[in-house]
C-alpha cells in the first residue's frame, strides 16, 4: 500500500514468512524482499509489518541492532536473516 504524503510517500508492506525447515525458500524470500526494497525510492518511508517466525535471542552480536529489547533468550535459524535485513 502506498500512502501519498506531502514531502514523501509511505510504503506499507505486510509479509508473512513461511515456517518451512528448508533454507532455499527462506533465502529466496529474503532475496525477493531485498530486491523489492531496493527498487523503492530512498526518500520514501518504508514500513514493514508481518510475521517472520524469527526469535532473536540475547546474543552479544545482536545488541547493536536490538539492544536488550527482546523477549527471547534463545534464537532460531531466522534470527540472523531478520537482523541482517533490518540493518
């Protein structure tokens, strides 16, 4: 959905990731999402909503991105994907 603004547009994207165990569909999903985001003008605001089935644990490598604001102690295999995409 595109919300037209006075100085910039807001792009709202709702994504629901699959909980499949295989890495190929997950990797292709994130690549497609990166490709889509790269084609949105840089001055537009991008709002990403949805469920990525990611549990980002309290590892030190994630602190620069999420600080201590997470509820999970353990991570799953989607943690690195979502943090890399967010940064």
